[in-house]
């Protein structure tokens, strides 16, 4: 029998891993966009907050942050809850903790990727939009963001590939993801090589499909650009 009947369990874990990765990417993209706009703003306070965020997050190991959020967050929540009249013990869901931690980590990396992409958009584009009578918000949404996305795509692609592999750390907080399922199967059958190889191949499928999707997106966004540059 293929993988001693553990293949369905591995596929269920793969679905959990993919859910964590996609949810984390959404959080990271939102934080990255906010961080990039803060760094490019004229407010020194916002610039300082964004700079502190990216410096601290990029300087602390992912594993340490995961443990801090899961265990430290649980302590903080259960310290504050009684003050608000909630007496029962609150358990933080491992999925939520994993998504928030990974999203928070990669939000710092995407901040720099998005900041560089914003700077790559010619300033004359924004000036033309304002001269045409658009509000700053309309210029951002209709002119700057669409062009920024094309420049940000390579950095977004690289960070996504690293992010999806980094989801393996959620196994340490009890989430039944792909890595956890592989460890359980390896322990039950005493065939660690077979199951860790299967886990590696599933991750390879994820990253390979991702590269195809980002390659397609890059071609779509580049339509008309090369002709204009020539």
C-alpha cells in the first residue's frame, strides 16, 4: 500500500499548510503595503514605527517569534481577560497564532519589497494624475498601485516561496500541518526517510506550481510594457 495508507493524512496536512500559507500571505501583504506607505510618508512618526518594525522582525529568528506569539500571547490574553470579566481559560488557536506570526514576519520583508516597487514608479505618473484633477487616493489606487505591482512581483514571488516553506515551523505549536503529519507517519512506521521525502516532494509541488502562477502573472502585467520601453 502506498506510504502504508498515510497518503490521505499527508494530503490533509498539505491542505492545512496551504491554508496557513495563503492566510499568512494576505496578512503579510496588508502589513507590507502599510509599512511601505509609512516609510514613504512625510510623517517621521510613521517612518520611525515602520523602521522599528522591519528592523526588529528581520533581526529575530522565526522560531523565537512563533514561540513568543503562541505562549506569550496566551499569557497576555489570559492576564487581560479576567479584567474584562472573562473567567475561563482561553486557548489561542494554533492556526491563528501561526498565521499571525508568519504574516507579521513576512510583512517586514514585503515592506521593503513594496517600498522599492513604489520608488520604481516614475514620479511624473503621480504628478500627471494630480494635474488631471484626481485626488491623492485616486492616484494611489488607479495609477501608482497597478504599476507598483509589476515592480513588486519578483520580490513578492521570492517571499512567497520562502513563506510557504517557513510554514513548517507551525508544527512546533501543535498544528496538524503537513510536517506534523509526516512526523507522525514516520514515527508509526519507523520509515522516516520515505515520509520526509514525501513531505519534501509535496512542498516541491507547491513551489513549482507557484513559480508557474507567478510567471503567468508577470507575463500578463508586462503586456505592452516592453513595446513602450522600446
